[in-house]
């Protein structure tokens, strides 16, 4: 139904003219991708209106999805040969992947060129996390982001079309009990739906010891209904928080390539970190250090890219690690300067967020 984008020259490695002899995932603008985002599935247990329609989508056929062994091989290649230092698992909903613990265990057993385990994290909607948190922690997972847009169970039902609010809270509690940290909560504010919850969400997160991250709604919904004028912006969120909290900016040097601009929020005897990821109104493309692997084995050099590079076909055709690394490096060399959301020529990617990975 949605169609899967491919490279312009199907089956051919992208051109690498002028690329220096550098083993890392560099691009023509001097950026180096050290953060790998791995989508484990395009399926999801919720139906958030800003992501997909109530009936869901046409899921990837199982034979197109990378196996656990294929994923582990590509992650190992990325860490051992391409300079990746951080791996974040996403979806769809990654908790729907039966082999998740094994994949995470294999990832945390790797060592980067610095001799350290790659920083390994998970982004999840939290449904079912209460049953798997201990196993994930035992596999080496420490960092986790849980999506929660509202403190109101009825609003949660309207936003997600599923009555699972209690399950998400249970998942957060289980992650904390398993010793994970920092635990970050991702929230998208929607006009006329939950835009009044910026302050309550932060107050709740600070009380619970979580870090709140607000994310501007991005043009990655399956319906193509996103409108720039119908979104809650970073400026609006920041103004709302400043009315109730003193916001002390954190050291900008400590941010690095992190997508979130962060502050220390103080008020009502509470103190903690709050962040805003403003991909639309405050783009951070110049500092981007991400490379993305979809569940069906496609390399994306930008979240909003309209082209992809196929790793699954050469992998299954018997390509060795040197060839796979060459293809991956070439894909990243062609990365654009920015996502172009603010350009009049911007076209939304064919794949929605659930099929790309956050």
C-alpha cells in the first residue's frame, strides 16, 4: 500500500567518488555516523493517530524481515568495522520481537574501537515491558525511552486507540525496579488533545525520577495528514514550562549530537532534567551522527530520506563483511545536508515512522 523506497539505481552500490579512505561512516559534510538506530519490526501494539490509521498498515511479509542472526551480523559489522558506538533498538514496537533479549545480549557483548561495550538503548511504547524488563536488564540493557503522551487513561485511549495506559505505567515501574537508567519518557503534544499537559507531565516525571522528552510532531504519519501549522512547537512548550519551572540550560557542549535540547527544571521542591526534541523548528541536522537499519535490511542515511540502500539482498546472496561495509559506507557518503522539512520542495518519505524506526 505504501510502497518501499529503493535507491535510484536498483541493485547497484551508490557512487563513492571522492570518498577518502576512512573506515568510518562519514559523509561529504564531515559528519560521522556513530549512532545506529535498528528497527526490529514495523508492527506495533498501539494505533496512535499521529502515526498510523486505526486498522493498522500492511505489515512487512515475514520473509522480508531480517532474522536475529542477520541483525546480529550487521550490528557486529557496524561496531567492529564502521565505528558505531551507540545502538538504539526501535520499531514499530521492539517488544514485539521475540528474540529481543538475545539481540541485545549480542550487542552489549561487542566492543567498540575504544574497548567499551556500545551504548545500548531501547525505545518502546512500554506495553509488555513489565514482563520483560528484568530479562532485558540481564541482557545488558540500561537505557530506555518509553512513549507516554498523557497522564489521563481516557485521553490515552483516544490517542492510541488501545486501553493500555495502566500497562505503560507498570512497564516504567518495572524498568526502574530492574535498575535501568536514565529512564526517559517521550511525549508528543497535540493541539486540542493533550497540549495542556506539558507542566503536569514534567511534574509527574520529576516526582518519579524520570526524564521527560517532548518531541515535536513530525511529518512521518502514514496518512500524510501532518501540517506544520497544526503542531505544538518547541517555543510553545518551553513557554508553558517556564511559567511553572525555572529552566536552567544544561551545558551545550554536553549535548553533542543528542537531538534533545535540555534544561534543569526546578520548582515545587522538584528538580530534574527535561528536554525538547525540535526536529521541525530547531533542526539539528548539522550535528547528526545517525545511521538507520530498517527491519527489512535497508540502510537509511536520514530519517526523512526518500532513498534507501539494500543490505538484505547482498547479505542473503553471500556477500562478505568487506562488501557489506563498502555498501554501507557508500550509502552514508551520499547523505544530504539536512532533512529539508522547511523547504517548499519537501516531500514526506514513503515509509511512515513505524516502518523506519525512531
